[in-house]
C-alpha cells in the first residue's frame, strides 16, 4: 500500500460538489481545506476551487493515472486539447509514495508541483514534511515560494 496525493481542481459548475464527489470516488482518507484560487496558465477564466486528497492505493503509477482520468470523465471532464483551460474537474497525480517516474504522459512527483502555491498550500496542510526529490520538503518549498511572491 502506498500513499498518493492527488490535486483536485474545478472552475465550472458546482465546483465544491465536484471536488467532494471526486474525493469520495477516490476513497480519500483525508481532504485538505478547499481553497478558491486564481487561474494558472490561462488566466482569462473563472476562479478555481482547489484541494488535495490523500489516497491509500495498491495501484501502480500508470494504473492510478488511468483511474484518475476515468473519474474525471465520470464527473463531466471533457478534454478538448485546451491546456490549463476551464474544467468541471481536474485530478492531478502529485506524488505516489516515494516513487520517481519519468515516462511519456506520467511524471512523478508532478513536474510543476514545486511552482504552484494552489497545490503546495493544501498539500502542506496534509503532509508538510513530505520530501520532493531535488526540492526539499513541501513546507520548505512553500515557504520559499511565499517569500518570492
């Protein structure tokens, strides 16, 4: 059994209901506080609600990613090729145990995790001492980003 951390986001429809339903479908053992955040990447769109879910799983990384994509689809996510655009739900596999993976379509830890306050803040609520290879602990990375902001 490994602990996975999954980023949840939504900016269309009933955002909070989508996040809570996703956490339920994930079988999350814990869910961070839900936060309203500014869009990242493509900024001309509605504000997001974001959270992080802690999930215990026996799935291997690729299988877990596929499961997340199935949950997104079930909750109304339509992938039209727009990167960082509006969405009913977004599930990002952030960390899976201590695994480091670099495959087409799958990188662990998530390659931009250390740059994103909207993910680091809720992740720090659940796992501040979690080490991200090459970057330090979540709490340290968050503190540095907050100083630079």
